[in-house]
C-alpha cells in the first residue's frame, strides 16, 4: 500500500502518516501518536507506526509547505491565524545554515499573509509617530523580524532616504556663526582630533576640517523633511535639525544652548570624538572663547598640543567672505518644486580663467549648461571659497600667493596608502573632465585624450581635428573645498609647464564626491610667478651646524623661541630626558612659565 494514503486511524479519523508525529505539534490537521501508544514507545504498535512513516517531528520543508498552503492577502480565520504564527515561529527558530528561500509569506500587522518581497520591517519610530505617512505600505509583524531579515526584507531604519521638502530661514543672526568662522576655533578642533588620535601628524591641515565642520549653518523657523524608501514616499516630519551635503540646518530656539548642543554633536559624530570633546566644544561655543582662552582651556584639560604652530588672525575665518549678506529678509524655499526667492547658481563649471588677462570663451554653444542647480536660501555661514579676496592675502602689489616646499618622508605603508587614495581621487577628477567635455573644450571640433598612466608632466591632452595638441592639462582633484591648504605640483610638472608655456593649463576640481563639484581653469599660472616669498615656517628648515644639531639643553640655558607667532626669550628651568628627546620647563621673559615642552634643536641659543 501507499503510505501517503490514509492508513492510520486516530481520533476516529483515517489520516496519512505524514500528518502524524511522535511529538505534539500544535497545527490544525496534525496529530500526535500519544493517543495511540501513550508512553509505551517501544511496543510493536509504536514500531509499526514508525514503519508506516511516522516521524519524530515535521521536517523544515514540511513547515514551509504548510505555510504556503495558507490563504494570502486576505483575512484569516482563528485556526489559520494560529497555524500561521506557529509555522512562522518554527521556521524562524530553525537553525538553517543555508537558507535557500528568497521569499515566503509573513504575517503583517493586520494579521494577513503577504509575500516577503512586498513587505518592510517597521523599526523607525519617526514613521510610527508621523501624522503624514504612507498608509499603503505593508510591514511584517515585529515578532518575525529575524525571519524577515533572512529573507532580505528591507528595514526602514537602514534603507530610508531623506531630503528637505520645505524650510523657512530665520531673519536673525547668531554669534555662533562668527565663532566657527575663526581660525582659532578650527585650530582647537584640529587639536582635539589630534589628541584623540583621529588624525595623524601629516594630516594636520585645514582641508581635513571639510569633513568635520559643516560647510554652512542655516538657522530656520520651519523645517520639513521628506523620507522615502525605494523611491516610494514614506513620511514627512517637522525636524529640529538636518544635514544635507555638509549643510547643517538648525531649528531656531530660544535657548541657544540647545542649538550649540546640535553643532557640537555634529562635529563629534563626524570623527567619533569622545563625550569629553563634546562637552569642551560646547563650552568653547557657549563662552565665545577667543584663541587665547581656547588655548588655555584645552591646556587645563590636558589636551595634547599640535606639533606645529599656525598663524592665527583671530576674528577672520579661513574662508571669510569680505562682503556682507546681500539680504537678511526671510527666505522660504520649497525643495520639492525647486523654487526659491533670490536663488543663485550652484555647482556650475567655472569658465576658463586666464590669470594675466581674462580668457573669453567664444564658443557660445556650451553656455546653456552652466546653471543647473539652485542654492536653497541665503546661507548664514559659509566655508565656500569666495571670489572676493581673502583678508589674509590681500596686498597692494597684486601678489598671487604661491608656496614652495618639500614633501615630508613617510613610511612605505603610508606612502602606498596615500598613492592608492590619490590615484583613485585623481582618476575620478579626470573622468569628470571627460564627462563634461562639452563645457570645457576650447572648440566644438576638439577632443580630450588621457595621457599615459603615470605621465609626469600633465594628465590630459586637448587635440584638434588634425590631432595637433592644443593644451596639456594638469588636473588636481580635491574631495573637499579648495582651501588655504592649496594644491601642489611636482618638479616634473613645473619643468614641463615652464617649457610648454601657454599650452600648459592647470585644472583644479573641488568637491569631487558631491553634487557641488566645480572646476577652475588656469592658463599656465606658473608663468605668473616671478618672485618667491619664504614665510616663517622655513625657520624649522634652517641649516644647523653639527654642534647645534647635537646640542642638549641644560638648566639656565637661554633660548630665543617662537610662542604664538611672537619671538621671545626664555630660560630653561628644568630638563627631563625622554629617550633621544628632551622635555623642558621654561620661564618666558614676561614671567610666564611653560611646563613639559618638547625641546627643539632649531631653537636659537643665546650666549651670556
């Protein structure tokens, strides 16, 4: 006989062996042999039932089959609902290393079974609390979230996207903005990053802050954020803070401390700074500290000093715009329609710039693409480089700042890592130029061609229809803003530029990883340099005789050193050897004492 037939009489019903099990299974239509054999599992009856195919418990595949037989996308009766929950629990708790199912029915919040590919995991409290949300989305019951994740059901908290739907900018200004513009504040942040080993010594420069400080602070009195998942509207909500493309939107509040807390949290989150740093940043902003107060405050907290000094001109930000805001009137902006009062262009490719006399692009065919993006409102605080001259570099003789230097030696692993990263970023920049050739070529009939890999003098050819080279283009690509850290060229590029004269061009690309990528073109700026200025950072590179190089500090020695940009004399009051180095205590000429300062052999010793 066929064991699939109803060959076992149990509870006055003939059933097939596959529906009878040795263990109790709480499913409709499934039976336990206990009503037949009781506790006597070694009897001939028990052995006969086993020979008919009665198993200890159902297989994993059996649970799947029973689940798939239940009605889907409709209300379940009480027995069906009980069975669905029991089956899902069995499937979820089964330890299956190789889970071969792409989709299965799962119970939703309204107790219906839906295929998992049509469901989401609702683990986002903001969705649950929102008054404006997509009620048509289906969510699996929370008790089956583990099974849903194994079936690759998307969780809201991990897969949502968001954008600003609407905001109204405030008319009032906030002094927090001015504090964050100051170089002294930025130096303090660098010091905290270095203290917590979030950056290495060779990374200590202004450009590292592009990923730490917000590019803009925008204070708003209304801020609506729209959330989506898989391009479907999820919900919208009034928010008190939001970050988008490096711009930090903050809901204006009566208590400024609440807004300071938002800013401090944003800064700390970017580099996972400690709770201590969070509190110190709050204190600096709340107390509106200047450079001296920041320095003393961090000293008291035993924050490690930066290994190099910065020329600080307080109250002037690295990217300070010298012109005031054109308008302080309220701006209302609806991003869902891309409409705004007083909009301004953003993200366009800058026309070619010739340093000595302005280069005029006569190719009118490409001008229509230069204004594609819109800025959302007048911004209160900007880190963007301005077309206006920076206060720090204005001079009466039309000086164009250029810095000369020599790269520091780095260990091989560091060099390899830096080379790989630089190549990846450089390739992105070159490809961006090729993708935007229509706006960059000097003629419609010209074309770009990449130079061979590791070419030493330039990166891209621009050739005409006769394959004659029109331009040799060197590309410098930045992931952030083009700040005072600058871009550099190698000795080979310098030599090539001097030989090729007007054929050599420099392209600088900033924000390559954002939607605000911008290109600056220069017709051989090397030819503009006819003098070289050596600032005070060269002091540390000055020639040292062997006697000076090998000198050791002694108590009562007098030295001339630089403190906060000012040369001063000091007397050594204590010396502690630290391996090959020395730690000294100093008394300055003004009587101030400095403890545990690293001795530098570049200090000038004063005899007498």
